[in-house]
């Protein structure tokens, strides 16, 4: 059984689909997948050959998997490009109608399926919004199925992209597939001041990289604390700094001066192997957080459930 992992063009989330007779697909290929919303042109992220019974092992219902219909054609590409321009125009139309109805909502993005069976509008709002009349107006204008979805601030940044304080594209937009819960305890673990103002990302929430790098700091469980006296190859000394990313400890020697030593010197072989296994788990793909089309992951940032459509 061959399964592809693909990226939805609107939410930037990942999904799964059966790829019967498409075993030659590779990363970056574009294919047309039949989803609950209609036909969609998506990007292939990975290809898996699974034995019978493997989907159940990963809690995947084979009956709920989508199907790859075909490899994308030039006609599909042209239609997808036209739909992108159409979505921009649709967003402007929706903005005018939102203003007309005086609704307290901020439109983020519009998306149309390949054959325009459905147009989806994503928005943020401080509370739930009654937009039933807005849906009726949009359906009458576009003559197709309309869907409005309220999303969280983290989902908004993942959709439209932004630059973090590090100067790089935000992790959620660049490579992260899941939104995990982030707490200030992670900052303390990494030796950072627990100040939300300095640790918040573009979305205003605690930065995702704090959670992503958590496994790297698992080694701290086995290392001595700053201020402890330790034995080094050059004599006794006091630990003054621990740099986990560089995997070095800075020790102030009793004989004078400071010197850096590899953290491997201060842990056992079993502890180091346990640390390496934890890092492998961080990068292992366990088919987690694959979402249905347009569905926002269940987390503290999901503001509301999928809204009714017309």
C-alpha cells in the first residue's frame, strides 16, 4: 500500500492520500487529490510503502484516506493559477460584504478548489461571529458552495508567513507541521529568562522553536548544574556555563582560567545513547497531526469549530 504525504495549498497543513499506481512520485511533485471539498492540486512531501496493517498501527483509518486521481497536467496548473487570482478577487468581494454587514472579523485568506466546487474564507476574530447572512450573500454572488472558517493567530501566521526575530521565516510556515503547546517551563529549561514579552513570536504567542528544541535539552537531565564542582581532564573546577547547542561546558579551573569541555565527558555512554534516541524521536515521522482539508488542529489556538456552510 502506497501513501503520499501532501501539503494543502491553503492551510499549509499536511494530509495523507492513497497513491495507487503512482509509486514513482517524488518530493515536490504536484498531483490532483480528491478530498471532501473537491479536486485539489497539492504538493507531494513524501511517499510511504506500508505493509498491510500498518495504517491501523498509526491509527489511520484506511477508509478515510483520500485518493490521488492523477499527476498534474498543464491544464491543472493553469486552472490553479487562475484560481489563485480568483481567490484574491473573492477576498476583496468578501471584505466589502463584511463591511456592509458590520461584522467584527479580519479576513486572512481565500481559497478555491480546482474546479471551484467550493470557496473557503479564513478569518480571525476575538469571539464567535454570526455570519449566516454573509454566507448567503456570498453564495448568491459566486453561485457556488461557500465556507467560512475561524482560525487562531498561529494558524494565520502559518498561512500567510512572517519573519521571526531571528531573521528567518517563521518555523510554522517553513517546516513545522504541528502546533504543540508551549510553556514558560521550556524557557527555563533552555536557560532563557521567563519573560513572555521577549519570547513571543510574530503571532504574539510563545515561539514554536522553544518546543521544537526541547529534545535537544534532554541532555540537561544528566549534566551537573551551573556552580557545581566537577572533575575535568585538567583538574577540578566549577561549571560557569552550559551551552547545549554547541554541546560544551565552560569550567573555571581551580588552577586558574576557564576552559571548555565536551558534554560527553560528563555523561555515561548509556545516558548519551538515551539522549540520541530522544533526538531521533524528534525527527521521526509518525504520521502525526495530519489534518482533513481546512481543519485546524485541536490546540489552544483553535478559536472555534468549523462553521456551517451554504
